[in-house]
C-alpha cells in the first residue's frame, strides 16, 4: 500500500551550494510562517557555530504541507567531515534533491553524497541553483552533472532525472534556464510527481530503523527514524535490536512520548503510521542503527555501516601553569563524560582511553574540521583541556601499511596554478585532472590526508586568498613515505611572566609573533613562528634596565608589528609533533609538550641518538 499523501526527501549537495537557503524558501512558500512573523536566515542552522560559519553540521528534519500532501524534508551537511550524517539520513527518504551551484558545478562532496544516494536506488531531482550569479555557466554545469551520473553508474531512470533551475535566495524555480521562475511551485510539483510515495504495510507488526539521535537533558536520548511498517502508539511496548549486533535485544520498554515533524516544530502525536518520520523518547540506551520492533516480531533492519574515522587527536587534562584559570570543567572525569556523551549523537566519532594514562583520551573523527568543531563546542561550554596535533589512522591491508587518501579539488586563478602544483608535489600529491574554467583552473589531486595538514594557510597565501580548496576521503592506498610536516620553527617563551614591548621588539626580529604586549606567557609557550626550520627561545618578558643612559623619548621609537591572530583551525594546522594546543573558554595557547628548556634539550638529544 502507498501513503499517497506523504513524501520523504533529502536535500544533498556540496558545502555552500545553497541547501539550507532552499529549505528556508520552501518553508516560506508552504505557509509555515505567519505573514507578520520575523524569520532569521538559514533557520535550519540552529547551532551558533552553524550560523557563524555558514555551514550545516547536523542533519535536520522539517516538514511542509503542499496542497494535501505532507513533504518531510531532511537538510544534510555538505562538508566531507560530516559525511556520517549524510549516509545515515539517506535511509529515511525515498528520493533526493541534488543541488549544484550554477558556477562551481559538481564538487568532491557532490560526488560523495550522490554516489551514496544512487547506491540506495533513490530517485534524484537535479536542481541547478544560484542561476542568478553573474559568473553562472548553466549549460556547462548540466553536461558536468550528466557526466557525473554516468561516471557513478546511474541507472537509465536515474540518468533521466528531471532538472530544475533555481535561485534559492529569491525563492524561484523554473523548468528552463532561459525562463525565469516566479516561485517554487515547479519544485513542489516535481517532488510530488517524481519522488515515490512510501510503500507501507500498515497491518504488519511495527518496525523502525533509528537513523538519527537527538539528546535532551530532560528526556535523554530521542530516536528519530522512518517507520518501515505497522503503526506505533504512545506508550506502546517495544523491543530494541541491532542487525550488526545480534546479541543485543533489550527487554520490553515503552515509547513514552511520540512526535511528528510539522514545519520547524515537533508536534506530540497519539499514533503514527508507516512511512512517517517520527521522534521517540523514553528508550534509555538506544543508538543509531538500532531497530525498534513490536515484541511479537523482533526483526532487525540492515544498516549502512558508517565509514571508519581517518584521523585522530589526543585530548588531555590541561597541565600548563595557567590551568584552571578560565574553565568551568577541567577534570579528566568531566572531559571523559563530555566526550563519551558526544558519541551518543555523532556516529562518525570514536573515543577511547589511552592505555598508560588516566588523563588522556584518543578521539578519532572524519577530518580536521570534524574534530575542530567538537573542540570549539566544548570550549564554549566551559571546558578546558589540551589537544595534540592531528595524526592519520593507518590500516594494514593484505599485509601492506596503507594510509587514507583524499580527493582534493582546487579552483585556482590561472597565474598561481604552477606554484600550487609544485607545493602539492612535495606533499606526495598526484594530479589526476586539470580543466580551465574561464580564467581559472580546476585541478584535481589524490593526496595523502597527512599531506594536507597545515596546507590551507600556505594555499591561501600562494593564491593571494583567491583559491578555493575542498577535499573528500577517497580510499586507502599504500604508505607514500616520509613527509615533512612543517618547514618553519617556533619562537618559544623563555620565562613565565607578562610580555612587554621591549622584549617583543627584540623577539620580532626573529620571526612573526602571535602575542601582543600585556599577554601573560609561561616558559615553553609558543609565542611566534621562526621562518627557519629551528626552534628559538626568546625572552618576551625582558624589560629595559633603568640604569641605562638613554635619550628622552627613545622608548617611543619601539615599533611593534601587530601580532598574527590565529583561528582554532590555524592553530591545529601549525602544531609540530612536539607541541600541544591549550584550549580554554577565552584563550588558545600553543605550547611545547616539555615546557622546561633544559629538559626539552635533553629529550631532543636523546631522540637524535
């Protein structure tokens, strides 16, 4: 039986191609808002970090009503680091809207999310977005999308996907790039016509796969998924099982609260039928990939195993001289509880305790951005800790040591392409494609994940800030050999105290500084970068001796170069193997693992032997 008055659809695309803005327009035009209601832009990006960075981190559910049909919409992340989110939510839907930027065309993440959707046999509606961009090249992008579909072995039906032309910002869609649209009616009509209604068995025992988990301090974990068959009622007895873990069968529990999605809110419901996307609370230790069944027929559903993490960092208790000054949560127990709580809703994250330490935890994720978002979230919550440089996770395949390889796509002004290719060659990158796009070049590389550590800053400098780089995990390949992580050294503070202008003036001759006058520093803290590949100890707390004979006004001649401000990602990229990043709610401090200069020199000599 078909639920004809229901459609489940996900919006998939590369980062920044306009998914969340399109959902905004769909909500606006389907009457979710009152006429006089004030609405923020990108309403689906509910987290502070999502708003600030203009990216979607967690997949979100919403629903609109068009005519008499309810359309459940899932807005997914575009960044490769949050691919775990995309993989699992695709199990909830019957079709996808593939968004492609009219100027950039298909990008690495477009390939990744589309391949996942095609594997599941989903129908695809192709939407070429941002057709009002002055540099749009709609007709070339159409050809590129068709080539991508052929490249990914799409079926004949998938190759024949309908194509629409949109401007999400102005809320218009049309069937032809030459004819401007007036509203999103063509998009809604195409969803109803082309995306199949869910096939359901209402008489069969209840069964639902948990595709997403939300967490609430009051009710605990909330399971979100699509009902595969049957009907669920509030307070009904249910059993939880798992396909990949046959031994896991919970005792009977009750679904104490049941919610359906309506616009931006969750609406309590007495019951829900198969085909609907619902949220259930009251089940204690439920996790993503579990199946909720009626007790009379316990039958787990198979689940796409989430790709394993490719990168790891060590989170540890802050042991610097300034520990405990900023943070509210500083103990290993508090950090441990917070990290393990994150794994409840982030399926791509792995947390394990370090064997010989009670204060350190290995945290593995899908990329630098994935882990940096976790770090930023924790520091905003008041946590204080320190992290090691990121390191890749190797695998042994058929007795050979293999490492993760990224597919890197660069959009570079033609004048700078030579320098970029040379730099990536030194980082073991292998060029696989190069195409001119207007007066720019689109270059594609396969490069070890560790070859990208610290490259983003270098790339932006080499392209005068005009280059665009995006990467997605491609595969594991045999180890490519040693790589130099960094070709600069660090300027290290000699003593604990407060940085003064005189000390900084002398230190800035050695390299660029990260701190200004009045900044508290401690011995072993990294205060700047040395252009040469060696560490130098500098005394930034040194004051001018008052006994010096000097001309009046000579101190005013000290001209300090403004310090280089570093973001969290830049700090993580800068870290050398013997350095740590101290993270507190108000400060990011780079430091050496061994703070004392003498002990550090002894350790270095011992290491060289």
